[in-house]
């Protein structure tokens, strides 16, 4: 056996195991909107609960949280908070269209991301 043959074999085996292990780790931890899409062990009810937890509650969200919504910046998030403070909690998500600056296009972008 040559002097470097054994360490080279161990190095190759180690690299292969590392690559396979890394791939398995990343494939089992793919998430979209905080929902595991590879993990088949979750029930449909658990998946729906995960999705509900990732929605932004427009009745309690602060300015920074509202800023996470697409098309909502500092100005609109403050208008949402002001509207909420002046009119009470939103009764349904469509009431958000009553806020100055939130029209149909903006509402369509965010309606699946918000809740009451």
C-alpha cells in the first residue's frame, strides 16, 4: 500500500458522507412562509395552524410588523394604526380598504397575509 493511498481514501469517503449529510439536512428543512413543505409528518390541521400563525393580525400589529407587508411602508402602516385608533378594531379584512392609500391593488397583494 502506498504512503498516501489510505489517507486519500478516508478523505474521499469523508467528503462524500459530508455532501450527502448536508444535502439531507437541507432537503428536510425547506420552508415556505414558515411551513415545512418536505415534512410529511404534519397533519393538515397542523399545517393550517402554522399558516395562521404566520399571518399578520391587522388589529394588533405594530408599525414594524405592518411594514413587512408588500406595498406597506412607514406612511401606510401609520395610517392603518391611526385608522384603528380612531375607528376601533377592523371588523373584517376588507375594512382595510377604508384606510387612505390602500386601494384594491394593494389590498389584493396583502389579503392572504393578514388576519383579524
